[in-house]
C-alpha cells in the first residue's frame, strides 16, 4: 500500500479529508483507502498493483461491470463529436425514450447531474405542485445531501454519526417529518393528524443507505394509500434501486407505482447523471411548461447520455436481472455457510443484486434499530480481513453491497475463500 499511502498523504494536504466524498476516507472502518488505478469487469486494481473483487461497483452504477466495452465505446464515440453544447440533442430524446420504455410510471422525465439533484428537484416540484410544505422521510434513508433531507439520514452521515448537519437552517428541517422505516402504522398515524399539510413522502423503496433493508409487506402499500387519500405526492427515490433490483426497479419488484421517481447511478453508467420523472400532470408544473424552476448547464450531457443508454441496454431484460439475482443468492449462501462454520452470528438481506451483511443474530433485519444494534467491531475486522484477501466491500456497516453481470464464478469463489478466513478472524 506504499503508493496509496503516499497519494493519501498528498491528497490530505489539498483535499478536505483527502477525499471528495466522506465515506471514501475509511473513517467508518479505520485505516487508509487504496487509491484505484483502473478497473475491469468485477475487479479493481489499486496503485500498488493489488487486485480486488469489487462489491461497491462505484456505489451502484457498474451493474454491467467496470469498463464494459460497449459503454466505453459509446463514451469515446460521443466525446469525439463534442462534450457539451447547452442545446438540445437527439441523445437526450433517446435517453428519455429508453427510460420510459423501461419504466412505465415515467410519463415525462427531466435529466439532472446527480441523485442529489434528482431528489432536491422532485421535492421542489412536489411542493410547488401541491402548494404544501411538509414532507415525510424515513430514519436511516439517505437521499443525497439536500438540506431538507439531511435529517436522520443514512449513508455517510450515519457512518460518521452525524444526525443532521450544521449549516442546514432550522426553518428548512422544521418542514421535514421523520418516521421509522418499515412501520406502516406510524405513517397512517401521521397522515391521520396532518395528512392535508403533507406535500410528499420520499422513500428508498429498498433502503440501501442503512446497509440493505427491503420493505416489509404492507409498508409501501400504506404509503401509496395515505398519499392517495390526502393528495400527497409519493416519491420513490430509486437512485440506488433503479434498474438494479429488477428490470422495472423496486416499483416493478414490489408492485407499487409512485407519482414521481428519482434515478441516478445505473442510468449514467459511471458518468454524473440523474433524472426524475413521473405523472405528466405533476411534471407539467416544471419550467418551462409550469412555474416550478429547475435547470442545469450540463444536464442531459451527451457523453453522460451515451454512457447511460449503453449501460441500460446491457440490463434491460428480465433474464439479466434473474441471473444477477441468482449470482447474488449464490454469494450469500456461500457467505452464510462460512459464517456458520466459523460460529459467527451473521444475517443477510437481498433485493436483486443488492445485498446486506449484518453481524447480528436477528434475522431478517427489518428496521433501522436492528441495523444500529449490529456488532460494528466485528464488521470492521471482517472488512479489513476481506480487503487483505483482495475483496473490496463497502467501507461502512451502513452501506449495501452490489454485484454486476461480470461477477462470475471465479470472482465469487475468490470471495468465499476470503470470507472463510475473514469469519475465522472475527471468531478469534
Ligand atoms: N438517493 C439515494 C437512494 C442514494 O443512494 C444516493 C447516493 O448514494 C443519492 C440519492 C444521492 O446521489 P448522488 O450521490 O449522486 O448525489
């Protein structure tokens, strides 16, 4: 790790914490991050030449594996024609058509540059459309670093133990109601008290920022019912789950249709791309058709559109998702066997090619409290043992794992051999 160490030292002199997104600094697990030189298929290669089987997949986008030739070719060919025009392009139309063909609830869409922009804009749209200000979010869910949503958030904020954030005005978060995830009764009770003041409910339909917690039966149904009864906008934040947990995202998997959907990650194939969309009458409130303002100099960027369309085209059939899900189940079964053999209590969750490993004897893990009760020290030992053995898991106990179509049998076997040693280290 000599070169990574030197780069981290240099980075810390110039970049806050040495990283451009907090979780990358390994604060949640200790130690120093490897600096990545390149990636291909299921593997990352660090600056010291070490190879890792990668279960972070750039935090989700690389569903077809790293540097997929078709995505790389689309980027190279498009870049040769110019990087940005600030004017409409055919690629934006093709992206919108592709998204709509894959996800029927998207009657109209708007492209943005990140997941954060997607949730921020969807929230403004829901408020502008309903003329209401209050929103509901769920504890442990993360929707990007939007002021109004940075309350009891998961992901990096949870990893660093930050309940909110200095710099977020009180007046903004006063309009944010936080409720427990997977608790339909809490939602009904809240709507019973103030349903007609609620502009929107925003939810990760599979929570992926407090590790991986799928919805319990009846939870998403209750959200749909309450929003329908009170004229509130139901927003599914599918930035992580979109085209990841199924060919029609979480909404197809669980059979609940939101009013608005936020997307990111997979739809950019590794480029900075996000989108939001949904019911035509709500989307018509957006500028230039309506009064709710939203814009972006680089939104719909041609290179991003080309990468995204190519990435989506690699995962646009049910068969691809079925085989991703099978590979993920094979991995989890193998991990479970090895944990049991070592006598380490571990519980697993899975939704498509997203998975969660929890150091607890509670199974299944369904709530934020369950996640918080897990053994963090055991996770840290496991994480570092896996890293030593050439397996790169998320450097936080509060992040989901991801597989790609490139995770083949040799990659999974290497992972399981590493896990045997890692669980033994946890047990010792
Ligand atoms: N929403 C969810 C569910 C996410 O997982 C994330 C990022 O991890 C975001 C929103 C924010 O996306 P970005 O980091 O692209 O701003």
